[in-house]
C-alpha cells in the first residue's frame, strides 16, 4: 500500500549542506529525529515524490547498528528515508535491504541523529513474540494513516497472518501487537480498506531473514 505525495521543500533543503555561512567553524549537532514502531516514514522515490509508510520497529543489530523494519514494497535499497513528523530535520536513514517474498525492508538509521522510541502513541513494544496468532486473539496496530486500531485475528498461514484490523494506504509496515508484544507487521488488505481482512508478515520469519544477513546478524528492539 503505497501513497504518493509531494515532499515538502524543507526535506530537500535539509539535505543540502550549506558552507561559508558566518564566521564560526563550529559544526552544529544534528537536530534529533524521534522514531519508533508506528511512526510515519517517507521513502524518497526520486524527484519530489515519496512513499508514505509506517515503521514496524527500531532496534539494534548484532553488529550494533541502529536499524528499523518496514514493508518491502515501501522502498528499494539505496532510497533515502525521512521521518514524516520531523522531515525538516533531514535524512534519517537509508533502505539497505528489501525482499518481495516476505515483503520486508530494512532501514539503517543515522545513530547520531535518530532517537529510538519504545512507545508511539497507542502502541508500546517491550518484547517480541514469535508465535503465530490466530482466532480468537485480538491484535492491534499503530499506523501513520489510521492510527491505533484493533481487530480479531483469524488465522496464520506460513509466514503470514490474517486479521480484522482496520488498515488503509500508508499503514504498510505498521507494527501488529498483542499487548506490548510485537507479533508482525501490516502489509496489505483485501477488497476494501478497514472492511476487508488485513494481512501481514509474522515476526518470526522477519527475524530469521535479518539474522541471515552478515551485516546485521540479529535484531533486538529498543
């Protein structure tokens, strides 16, 4: 679910390094960007367009890199990532990996700029639960478009789950939680937004994929 939009001029301006302004040679500390599971992100597509998606979670890899996870269709390796809320503070990260089979992407963030959050609005992620969800569990999500919504989980099949959580365009990548346990992400919906079933990837295959990449080795949420 990709939503095209015009990126504010401030985003592009923030990416430009200004030199020779004033006599001081001191380098200002970068303005902080606050991001966590449920934060809205913008992935630059070229020109003045971007995809609006949602960050699933943020944390550290085994190699101690600050990384985040979102839906794979949100972007491709090399594309720049901005916070939707703090887009005027410049680039927050870059997509380094994307796979269509799990519809998952990995973002490597600038650890000097990005402050990871455990809680974003209606969702707090304290731990990960790799057990697949099914009826009659109630699961919730935090998305940049529809916010915090909950619904009945129907079943899990292979790497995917199916639920009645309300999602529409822009909610791709939203963390799916049961309580404060992350169990997966939002990837799509069937038929009609917030009416047709939601489907997404469970967290277990996502963690396995991240762990298989030598540059990361594993993932643990903040």
